[in-house]
C-alpha cells in the first residue's frame, strides 16, 4: 500500500463489499459516499478554503445580475451569511425576473473536478481498487476524492476527485483511464466544474459567462451550499 493513502469507507458500502486496505476506517457521517486521500505532509490547506468558498462567490455574482435594489442585495448577503435563508428568498420571490445580464462563473475555476462513473457488477469495489493502484503507481501525486452517490437508479457509481486546476484534472483523468483499461474496468471520467446541479441553471464553458435559467431556484441552491465542503477532510483527523 502506498504511503499517505487513507480511506474512510461508508458503512453502507462496507456492508456489501470487502475493502482491503490497512489505513481504512468505516464511517457513518454520510451513508452514500466513501472517501480517499493521498496527500503529502504539509499539503497546502488553503486549497480547501478556496474551493469551499466558491458557492458564496457564485451567489454574489448571481445577485449582481438581478434587477433588484442594491440594499436588497446587501440584505440577502447578510441573511445568507448566517446560513440558508427562506426569508431571504421571500424578499424577492414576487418581483424577480430572469436576468438579461450574463453571470460571471469564474469562481468555478477554483472548484474543478475529475468526475464521472464507474460501471460493472461491483463498481464501488472497482473504484476502490483503482484508487489504490493510482497511489501505488504515482506515489508523489497528491489527490483526494470520493465515490458512491445518492441516486441508486443510475447505472454505475459516481467517482469524484477534486483537482488543482484543469491540467491536474486532465492528468488525473488520463491516469485513471489508463488504470481502468489495464484492469478491465469500464470508466467514464473527465474534467468538470462544480457540481452537476449547476448545469440546470447555467451553461459552463471556458468563457465562464452564462445567461441564467430559474434564477431564484439557483439562488436557493447556492445559499444552501455555502460552506458545504463536498469532501470531508475532518473525517481523516478523527
């Protein structure tokens, strides 16, 4: 087993699969996601802070596109700083119209992932084995990610790695694709920005600008996501 490779396996996943690794523990914090990280000592934790701040920055950019008074924007930001606020959405629900101005999506540059699906009869176990092989074959390469997912109706299981820029996401995708081909595992993985939910509201491309669909619902999503880490580093400190 590669040094610095750690796993936190969801209890639900462990009940159906045997995950054989010396630095693995069972967790029950999130029943549908298992986590892995392979980080050198002294890894820059500011990368985590930049990524978890993306939803707030997107929220602020969305508010700038809305045709509402400046004082209302300020009030909404203040309400949201205390967490999700249905009251904040009620302030504008009767007056909001779909914005004509394009939204600045550049905060997504700090939340790029290599993500996709693992297929096969035991996709959770296949993902686990690929992650182990990635760490063994590239012992100096830092990565952290998760696999599993909420929707049991989908074919395959989600796999997500959080990357340090587009080049890193391309490199990680290339390395996992190489491993999956050698191991005979069907894998579909590619760079993506943010969570897939965002694509319901905006079109994400290299221009990082988009017209907004269903702005009020998007605002609700972003307010509820503020500060949500997606990857729970604290699990590994317990």
